[in-house]
C-alpha cells in the first residue's frame, strides 16, 4: 500500500508540463557550467567556479525553486481539485499519508536536482568529489525544504506564493546579511553538508556540518508534525467532531 501511494504521488507530481519546466531549470545550470569553459580557465579556476556555481545557482536557486513547486503540490494540488478526500476516506492513518507524501516529494526533488547539480559541477570543471558534495547537499536540503513547503500547503491556500517569498526574502536576503540567522537557513544547512563531503572549502559554508544537520533534521521533523496535525483536521463530509 505504501509503495503504491508513493508511486501514485510521484506520477502525479511529475506531470508533463511541470517536469519539463523543472528539468529546464536544472539544464540551465549545466549550460552555465558549459559556458564557463569557453573562457578556458585553469584547473584551479574551473574548480573554484564550479564550487560557486553549485552553491549560488544550484543550492541557492535550483533546489529551492524545484522544492517549493513539488513540496506545495504534493498535497496542495489534491486539496484544490478535491481528490484528497478519496485518499482520506480510505482506511489509511493520516500520519502515514502525510509521511508518504513527504517521502514521495523528497524523492522527486532529489531526482530532479541532485543529478543536475552533479553534472553541472563536472561540466564546469569540478571533480567527482565535488559532484558527490552537490548531490549530498541537495539531498539534505530537499528533505528540509519539502517538509516546510508540505506543511505550508496544509496551512494556507497560498503556499506557493508564500514559499517563494520565503526563499527570496529569508534565504537570499536576510540569511545573507545577518550571520546570526544562518543557523536557521536551509541553504546554509545544505552547503554545510556539501562542504563536509568536499572538505576543502570549495563549497562555501558558514556553518559546521554537525549543528547544521541537527537543525535541518529538527526542522524537517517539526514541519512533518505540523503537516500531520493539519491533515488530521481535514474533515470529510459526514464526519462529526
């Protein structure tokens, strides 16, 4: 049953138009990496650039953009079109349904983002270790982002707009200006993991991997709890409180 729900959710998230648009974002990262090689940089310059490309464009733009679209659609789209009631009417614990939706959205985001980051880093002049660092950063960041946006979609009908505002205002502006806020930045958590995998500062990070991973997991769990609680409040017609 769980495997079927995950499969159905992933297929629903990867409709043709959405998949094409999100795939193009990842392809753009690879194109930028390829264009950087036209300047014929040295090996050290290419490696440095690939690290910045991964951090600024990959983790800073591609990951949150894909995550906010997929995360808010995992449940939000079913709420909007009314198909969620059919799942809620089945004898499936709602906490399990929320976890399945989270898992499916996480897998989808990782599948769309991690390969693009890894290939982009390699094309720009990075090595296999940098590609692995990008994939690891995307995996951790995707879990945290998806949990936040999934919970948001169960709290408000404007989850996509609010999610995009969060990415732009908090992640890109506030966390960039004020060092004290970076411990609560998903982007910085992901970069800390990437830096730990790479180990030489090519992936720029301002946090240690241990605290970053701890906070990332805590945020993901809290967001999942919020999602479950809100999903449990959704009433079917004929239910009594």
